[in-house]
């Protein structure tokens, strides 16, 4: 059985850009938000725009989990998801959590919430994702007796080389410089939720977010309330972030300049 790496995050955290890097590596079977089918399609716990579900996709937690387990017989697996899609099921399934390498990614809620509202103006507290992310992080830390690898999107945006090198070192994975860049275009893994990933699909590598938001916190008190709700969970998680590897700790070429764009989850 090959290893499995899961990236747990919240919406609009640059997690899809990190996932795209793993697609570029070519040595992992990549799964994109598999448990979203449970939350948004099977149980319909919340509404979401840009949804084009595959009717043949498994819908229940056990079936989705087992689909990814089966894939590990053929190749290593990388799975990116948000814990709120299946939090109670995950907390009740320590065997699944212990059978994979659980990693985490966070972004400043003042940025993530505005980016989220730009793509999904009707978002509700149930889909913000920070509270559930913190609960899962603490559960994994207790189960394993170790602090899971956690990176901050600010580091990934400003120093993708050092951040990705530190992330790989923390989880015992070889760092591949060629995975810092990719060809633009939509990955097949994103088809169900393709409207969420237009910017990263148009990109060719990591870049700082452009912050072209539809709303401001000053104009939308509801969004300020959301940020205030998420902030304590973000602060708790940020205490455990790993920092980018210093220049010289890895041997990679300088990256060409790229236009700034809004990376997506």
C-alpha cells in the first residue's frame, strides 16, 4: 500500500494552487475535495455555486474514503479537502486519520473571507471552515502525539520555494523544483467545482493574490462578523506554522516574474 498525504484547509486558502503543484509532480494520484460530494450533493447541507457533480461519483463517507484507499494500491495519493465537509465522520474514524499524513494550510481570514464572498456572495458561517479545521488539527495532534505540518498561505505566496521545500521536508517527501511551475489550464480533477478555480487555472505558478474583492469589510458587516468568528481559530493554528526553508537549504533556480493573480482553494 502506497502512502497518502492529505492537505486539510478552508476555502480560498491557496490550497488548489498547492494541489496543482502536486499534480505537476506526477508521482501522486490527486483527489480534489472528495468529501464535498457528501456535504453539497448527497446531504445538501448548504448551497454552493459552480457545481457540476458527476452522478457516478460516490456520495457517502465510507464509499468516498474507500475509493481513495483503493487508489493507494496503485500509487501514492494526495487529497485536498476541507474538514467541514465531513468533520463528524472524520473525528469518528481515527483509523483513517492515522493511516495517512495529515497536513494543514491556513490563510488570514480577513483575506480568505473577502475572497470567498467574491466567488460565493451567499456564503454562510457553515462553509467558512476555520472552526472545523482547528478541531481536526487538534484531534490529529492528540491522536499522533505530534504537531502536524502546517503552512500559512502568506508564506506560500511570498516564498513558494522555501515554503514548499519546508513542507516537503516536514513530511519526508522529496522536494521537486519543477513543481513550482505548471502549464495553465483547468485540471480534470476540478471539473465538478470548476468555477471556483478560474484564477489558478489561468496561472503558471504560485503568485501573490491580487485582492480584487467584490466587497469590503467596511461595506459588509456580515463579513466582518465572519472574520471575527474565524480569527481565534486562525490565531490558534498559526502558532504551529512551519516557516520557509532559508535560501541555500535547497538547490533550485530563480523563478521568472509572473503577474499577480488571485489564487483559489
